[in-house]
């Protein structure tokens, strides 16, 4: 097998981060020996060293929280390399002592000590785990910058990570350009867009005669995703006499507020909060819908938008960095200014009133995803990059 490599994430598995699970499975299929370094497991009663099973495939896993690790024993505190990895300048003395114990514990496990590359999902884990661990093992570090909150990191943090990382994979051109402008460096920055599978089935044919028109939105119920804005747009459509239904898939801290909003606007008969569903069920609901709506105020990419387009749905999305690169306005759907419920309602209404155009947008969106956001192409690209870093000698011969 290739590797071994350590993949670092936070909580695992997480229903809103299906791309991590899919990547793990794809890397294993391409022959990589993948070990997981996670902060904590969402599987019941799993901690420490164990084997995480995904669809019958097991991954050696260590679950150890970097910020809640026990205070380091003396043998770790006196180890200069561990102290450097703990980075007291960034994290302060007390947390650095915990981090010293964290890295000492990781290195004591052959599961991790053998790894030839550290691969982190999200900038946070590149900074908190990847920098220190790759330095201790003297192996390459790669980071996938999915982070929707990338702009919240300081320039010093971005520069530090860029200086210690062999590849920083940015999921959109906008994120790559932002990083380069912030650090004034392009070294190691690569574009690695997310990818999706193309379903065999298509969403039901769009027709104005269908009643009600089924709208779908998918995402965590947080302020960032602005699901309340979609409900406001629904209220406008219903007040104008349109027969529409909205299905909301996802869960989060804003669920209670959304339920209250639905009751306040008397939309109980046409807005349904489904909660979190499996990836398979989400795709099934896409195929049963007419229009996909996404109102997030910030997206590094917008994977769910690409998935909806792959299913053949016309989409209406907020004009943010990621979706701006996925959606071709007027061809595969529409973009609307962030936070403008009235404009969102108008764009949805435009699709309802011109069903032939909406159906053609769905077809064009599917082909756009097939050509530009294909899952297999994305994994091939990642595989080649990881192979180049772990087998440099073989590439020179």
C-alpha cells in the first residue's frame, strides 16, 4: 500500500462533512494506508486508539483532543522538540504544556510515528495539529482549506502555515486569491475544487403545472447559512398566491428560532424542517424537488450547490465566493445579493414563471458539474499530489 499517511480532522464522522468520509474511502481504494487523527469520535463509546468502521472499511484511528489533553509529564516537558511543536508563543504557557503532552502521546503510537505525510482538513487542524506533528516526524504537510471562515485567521497564522506546508489546497479560486493577497506569497497554494458524483437519475421534470412547486435548501441551521432568509422569501411567494413548499434539511442552533418564524408567518402548511438526514437521503430529496435554494452569507465552495446541479436542479444562490464559481447566472440558475429576501423571491418566481428555461438550467447545470466538478477528477488530482510528496525519488527516475 501507499503511505502510510495521517489524516487530521476535528469531530468524526460528521454528517455535514461527507466530503471527508468520501475522500478517505477514495484514497483507500487507490491504495493509500490511511490513519485518522481526530479530536473526538461521534461514534458511541469511542476514544483513544481504536478502528473506525465506515461502510465496512476500517481505519486505524486515534481520538485525542489537543486542547483538553492532560498536563504533560516531565519527560515530555523537557523534550525540546516537543516544546517547539507545542508553540508557546502562539498558545501561551498553560495550553502549550497540554500540547506538549498531546504531541508526546501521538509520537508514542506507532500508528502515527510511521506516517510519511500529514494531511489536514481545515486550516484550524493544520495550525493546531499539522504544523507540530509534521515537524516532529519530519514529513510533508498538506492542508485542504475548506474553511468558510478563512478570513478570520490572522495574516501571521496564514503565513506560518504556508511556510511549513508543502501544499495548501484551496477549494475555490477566490480562496486561493485571498490567501495569496493576505500573505503576499503563492508558494504551495493549489486549486483543488470539491467534486461530486453525477447521479444516474434526474430530478423530476420541471413544470409549472406541478402543484405545489417544491423548493429545497440544505445546510446547518446557523446564522451563517441564513435559512431564515429563505423562509422570508417563502412568505413573499405565498402572500402572492403561489403554491410552493419548502423542505429544510439540516440541524443546528437556529432550529427553534426557525420553527418560531414559520409559526409567526403562518407557514406551517408549506415549510417543513426535516432535521439532519444521511447523504443518501439528501440526494433522494434533491431528486424529488424542483428548485434548490442556498442563502449562505459565506461559502468557501458550496458543495451542496454542486450536488443539486448534478441532480439536474436549477439553483438560486447567494452571490458568495464559492457558488459564484459554480453557478453560471442565467444558464444554470441565478445568484442574488446576500441578505436580500425580496430579490431571492423574485429569482425563484422567475423560475416558476418560465418553466422551460428552468428545466434547461437544470440540464445545463448537470453538464457543467460533469465537466468542471467531477469527483473522480478531484481525487485523481489529490492522489497525484500526495504521491509526488511521498515518492519524490520515483518521480525523478
